[in-house]
């Protein structure tokens, strides 16, 4: 049950006059994984999908287009596969051809494991079918987190290491990378077609389960949740790694690209993070002094507008300054002293090149080399 490319036949061949059946497939819709081949006999008549039509006659021609992988099935088991575009003549007396095209050697190994063994002189099978597998990218597959998922936020500079609740949604694309596995473990002998909608609920559940550990890998790289839309390539790779045993190795499908339309942390968690980062910034005495000066300047403007008189307003402002026990001059002096102390302990971050004076990089959080 082998295939012979018609391009290898002589130019004077009478193939066009002698073929008995012609199998082909129109363009496969973008939401369909597998369709059954359409059969047309030499008289130009099309066959339906009745059981009596599930026979492939010797000498039949099978057409394969770009973005398709054709598989021949006998008694529910794959006997040949072709992922190279062109026209091929069917010959039941030859061994399987196995034209894997761009799908690689992995598909050939799967065929050797799951495919039916060829025997010379064997009787024709009572049920023979041709299926076309869509190997193009299936785009626009939507996903969304119905409930928040945790994301670990690490900021060494601010001393933050906490989990926040996060929601996200977007679209991703996938494709069939191993038609043999997909037919064997997913669709089987479908009567007409196997669509994305037949499998999408299961895929969505497994994808959302894999999102949490995939986000964890990004967090370990120091990527903040707000930066995730800029790192979708790394996220797709992390998801493929998490889903490889279920999707690639069992079903023969994998994620091509992963898009994030929106990602947002819980409002309370987001406000807490901002406050912690602001507090960490004020450990720089010069920044704290500048903030205090700004607050005092605003207080002076507000005092001048005081309805009870500017004098009373300034009295209240001076009382507030005294109550704090802190003045800007003291903070500036402390900052200058700290800068002088640190000037001899300068180092440059090996990761981002930022100049630092403390034990951690103020830009990316990398620890000072020993």
C-alpha cells in the first residue's frame, strides 16, 4: 500500500486516462483538525461517506496540498502517510512510502510504532479510508482565567517576595506536529471531520492548569507581571514545556504562539505592591529629603490659601514639621555622608551594567558579586 509520485512517471504516461479514483481535499477551514478525503471516480462522480465507499482501488490518484498531511487507514490503523504536496498513485503491492516532508523523523518513528505492518500478498482490507490532517497554524484560540491565579513577585531591591492574585485573557495558536499521534490518540475513524470545538474545552482546562507553573518560570527570571505581554515568546516556550507530555507526546499538537491581551493583578494586591515599592524608594535619604521638601512646599502653598489667615496656616505647618522630628536638611546631610561612604565601594552589575553601591543592584536586583 505504497505511494508513487506522479512527477516520477514518464511524460508519455497515460495516467490521466487510466486512473480509477481521485482523492483530494479542499482547503481545510482554520478551525478543523481532520477531514475525510473526497473521492471522485473516473467518470467524474463524487462519492459520499458511506461504508461501501471505504475502499481504495489500485491505481487511484491521491492529491496532497501544502499545509496538509494525508494518512491512509485500513481497519482503523494507519498504513501510510504523506506530508509532501503533489499527486501520488496508490499501489497496494508496495511497502508504505511514508513521505513525512517537513514534519521530520519523529513522525516516521511514530508510524513505525503505531502503523500497521505491511505483508506481501495480503488481502485488501474491507475498510480503507483517506484522511487529511490540517498541519497549518490554527489561530485565534481564545483563553481566559475565570478565577485569579497566583503569581510570585520578587523584588530584591524592595525586599518583596510575595504572591499576588492575577487575571489574564488573550488568544493563542497551535498546530498538529505529529498527525500519526493525533489520529491514533485523539480523532480516530471520524465519519466526516474533527474540529477544534470537539477538543477545545479539554485544551482550555489543561492550558489554564499549566499557566501557573509557566508564570512561575517567568517570575524566576525576574520578569514582573506587568512585563508579561512583552515576553510572550518565553511564555509560549514555558507552556510547551509544561504541556509537552499531554499535548506533544500524547496528542501530537503544540503551541505556536501565545498572546496576552490583558493582564491585571487584584486591585488590593497592586496597591500593596506600589506602597511597598514607594517605601523601599524612601530608604534613599536624598529621595526622602526631596519628597519631604516637596510636601513642605505644597503645605506652604496651602497655608497661603488658608481662610483663617496665612499666619495661622504657617503656624500649623511649623507645628506639623516639629511633630515629625525630621527636617530636610538633616536628611540631605545624611544622604551626602552616605554617598561619600559608598563612593569607594562602587560596583557594576554583571547583568544590566548599572552602577551600584549596595549589596544588590538597584535596577534589576542582582546580588553583588563576591
